[in-house]
C-alpha cells in the first residue's frame, strides 16, 4: 500500500514588524524543504528577524527539514533575531529531540507564548551560589 504524501502548505502571518509566524502543514522533507527555505529567506530579506515556526500540522520531517530549521536559526542569530518552534507534532518532536535540535532551538506550546518570548531579552539564570563579576570592582 503506497502512503500518500501531504503536499506542503505554508501560511505566513506578520504579528509584529520584526516577527513572522509561519504555519507549516504537510510533509517537510527533501521534496518540500526548499519551499520552506525560500519563504523564510524572503521574510528575513523583509526585516523579519524573529521566525516563529508552527509545526503542529507537520506529520513527518526528515533531515532536510532539520537543516532548514538550523540554517534559519543561524541566519536569525546573525542579525540579532531568533527562531522558535511552536507545538511540533509528536513524531516531529521525537526527531527534534533525538537530533538535539531542541537543545538549540526553543519551543513554545502556542503562538501567543512564542510571540511573548520574542519580546523578551534572553535572560541568564545565575547558578546557585554564583556571583556576577562587575568590571572594575573586586
């Protein structure tokens, strides 16, 4: 029995001038990853530094999809931006966990949570018992 692949559909929303929400639906693999890459690159050209990728309707992703996410992360960081994944489907979440992508690219449960996270500067959590050194003070 052949398995029918879902065609890739991409929905782009701009909730803030520097943020884009990209809803991805369908298989993200070698045949479709280039299309997602073009959408993300286009958004970066138009000044969107923060990329929110909703993967809740992606039932399958291979290494091509992972590469696109990591390239987008590198490009966004280069310009002071970020990439955040939103609610990856269980099979995709498993691939992201197994490959270590989740150690680099953060996730949010909802698009609202992801949007809030883009408005906040990354915070360092001090280690227990550690003090921060201020230059010029001892």
